[in-house]
């Protein structure tokens, strides 16, 4: 799996390269600034990009902008965005393209190495990996939403885990229920939200998130 | 009866005090005349050049007298009169240019001219209002004890003043007792009409305050941004890397213990560095020693941490408020940092003292001089920060040295906490 990395702090860049390489990923480019990142993404067209939100030269959201721009030029380019803090606003901007292959995680999540690598793979495979913090903030904001209000608390939990990028089996484990029960919840969620169930779980998650951000 | 006597005694004392104060005002009013004439001459002599030397001296003497009037008005009559003067320019030197600057500063300040006008107005006002209480009391008392009305006024009216005349003179005593303080107050109010700031001056001051406030806001916003940046790139990043290393080590522990070991060692280093960075950051926000020991201790600690000897002359009887301490501490730190970076000095000194309501810090060095604080430089930041407290900074740095950075902050000291 070919990876482009955008991270300006040497300490974290080197650590991430070592980590990704150890899990059989090939870091084809590691850049430390916004314009360089955009160039690398467009030329290398990696299987997945791991990108820090804040990059030089402006030290603002340069990484995020480069990721969004790259996805505009290369539709569906999988990008996992990392940051020291998560903003639902940024999540919405990332999701506005309406395509999958997106992740947005706190940098803290890197310490759970296995789940982090899983998230990188999920995003590369076209799925989504939203940070639980983003999900909970979004859900809190939409709690009084008329349509979401129809979901039971359990269904909302399932929805949140779907958004994080969990598979049905993963959700079942996390909630300590059978996969069959999870399937039933999911189909209820889609019925209540007026979405047609499709085979691709990640697409459904994306649809849900897009709905959340509408 | 005792009580009655003490009331009488207090009344007598107050009346006597009022009379004496009135006489003092009258004397000052008369003394203002030679001062007025001297000022007039020194101003006229400006044309001849010599006035450059004389005018500031006489005008500052006028200010001294006006300051006395303001103080008396406040202490004697509870009429508070704010000082209307423009701030003294900070970069005054002793040469000819400095004298010209001083003249300009005084002559362009409308308050200077109002002070002079006050000297003129105060001659009748001070003499009449000042002497009237004493006159009333003395005339009344004299009539009471020695039929003095006749004696006092006999020289212009040979006929004795008759019964109603006696009543008239006698009534002057209670009149003097009752009206005395009011007459003094009337004088203070007359003084306020010329010695207080005009509306325009107040407006100008408000403008100045608004500007220094917005500068202070800018400075603190920049400071917050720096702190956020330091945390983001420093301690926060270290902690992320720490977590990553530990997590990675956890994963490879069984298969590759050597890698796990080295990852853990790295994690330990990372945690140590995160702490160092947090400490540095905290020191940059508010040094712990400043919180614990105040400006005195913090400057001593700062001096110890520097790579060149710093002589300290610190004389503070108490502690200033925390924001003032912090502002002055960072101003001194910046000045000393400049000494190390630019001056080439091998010795520096800091003088820190509190004198008549002002905290004064002077940072000097024996370096090469020629320092010119540029826009965007550290000292500009210091200037903005001090301006928030009405503080000023002045740099004198002739080529060849020595360089002196003087900082002044008006503030109050609380008693030393020991």
C-alpha cells in the first residue's frame, strides 16, 4: 500500500514513517508543507494519504486545504487527516465532496497502533474513519434534530460506531451484542432516515455522515 | 458642658485653620505675581535664544505652584482637580536638542497657558477669598471683646457705629465661622475652572487610552497565539509521539523485544522533553519564581540564569499588582536578552526602585551601544505592554556605549509579604 505523509514535525513524521513501514506500507513521499503536499498527492496518487491539518508555511489549516484540493483534482483520493484537536466544521468540509475514503482522527489515536492501522486501511479501502470526538460533537448538535430524534439511544450508538469506521462485526463486539442484532439496528436506522440500504457498509456510513452534516 | 466646650473648641480650631489656610492662599496668590512676570520675561527672551534655558525652568515652577493649588483644593476643600499636562516625552537628552524638545513640549501644551492665566486670575481671587474669612473673624471678635468695631473703623467714620453698627460688626464673627470653609471651597472651584483638564484634553486622553488599550489587546492576542503554537508543536507533539512509541512497543514486544526496548527508551526521553517544554512555556507565561517571590526575587533569579554578571540594585518595600510585576519583569528580561544578543557587553546592571508612585527599572550595560529599537523588535512589544499600564520606556544608546534602558510604571505597592 502506497502512502503519502504530510507532517511538519520531524519527531512525528519519523515516528509515523516507522510505524507505517512496520505494517507493510510504503511511504512514497513524506512532505512537511502544504504546497509540497498537494504536489505529492497529485503526482503520486497514493492508495492513502496521512495528513496533518496544520502545516507550514502559514501554520493554519494548510494540510486540510491541500487534502480537499487534492480530492477535487483526484476524486475519491483516500485521505486520513490527523490533528491535535478535532473540529466538526473541518469534518463537514472534508465530507462535502460526498465521496468515501475519508478519515479524520485526533493524533492521540495513533497510540492505539492496531486501531490506527485499521483506520488507515479502512480509509484506503474507501471507508470512513471519523474520530469518536467528532461523532459525539456532531450527534450532540443534532440531538434535537427531528429526524435523528426518531432513533433510539441504541440506534444512535450504532450510528456513531458506523461513522467511526467500525464494521458490523466490530460494532457487535463493541456493544456486546450479536451481529444479527446490529444488522437489525442498521436497517432500522436506514428506514428511519429514509436511506436505501446498500451492500457497501462504508457507503452507508458516508451517507449517514453526509446527512449529519447537511 | 464638657461636650459643649469641646464642640466650641472644635469650631474654634476649624475656624482658625480656615483663616490660616486662607492667608496662605492669599500669600501664594501674591507670590504668583513675580513668577508670572518671570515667566513672561523668559517667554519673551525666547526670541533672543536665552529663553530656551529660562522658559522651561520658569514654566515648570509655575507647574509646581499649580500642583500645590491642586493638592490644597483636594485636601482642604475636597475639590479634586486632575492634572491636565501632556506626558513628558521620554527621549529627552541633555543637549541643545533636548532643551528645544522640552520647550516645545511645554509651549505646545495648552495647560501651560492656562496655568499662567490662573496666576493672573488668582491675584484678586486668592487675595479676596483668602483674606475674607480671617477678616470677618477678626473684625467680629474684636467687636465682641473690645468694641473694636469703633476702633477698627473709626479711622474712616469718626461717628461711633451706634447699636445697629455694633450688631453688623458682631455678626461678622458667626458669618466668618460659617462661611470660611465655603470661601475656601469657592477659591478651589475657581482654581478648578482653569487648572483642570479641558474637554479637548480629556478627549485626547480618552483617545490615547483607547489606543494603548487596543495595543495591549494586540500584544496579548499575539502572546496567546505564541503559547498555543508552543504547546501544539512542543509538549502536545511530544505526548503524541510518546503514545505512538508505547503503542508500537506494545505491538512488537513479543516478536521483536529489542525494537520494543528502544521504542520505550525513546518514549521515556520524549516524556522528559515534554516536561522540559512545558516548564519553559510556563516560565514564559508567568515565571513561578515571580509568583512566589515577586519582582525582586524574579529579577534576582533571572540575573543568576544569565551568562554574564549582572549587578543588582533593588529597593522595593512591597509588591506591585501581579499584572504590573509581570509586565515589568518581561520588560527587564527583554532588555537583558538584548544586552546578551547585541551589546557585546561583559557586564550588565539592573536598578529597580519605587519612587513617588512610580516603579522605575533601569537596565544598563558596558557594551558597544548604538542600539536602535526597530519596528517589530522586542522592545516595541515591551513598549506596547507597558503602555497598557501607562508605563513608558526610553532607550539611550550612544555609539560606544553605554546603553541604558529606562522603564517607568505608575503603580502602588502593597506591603511586603514576608
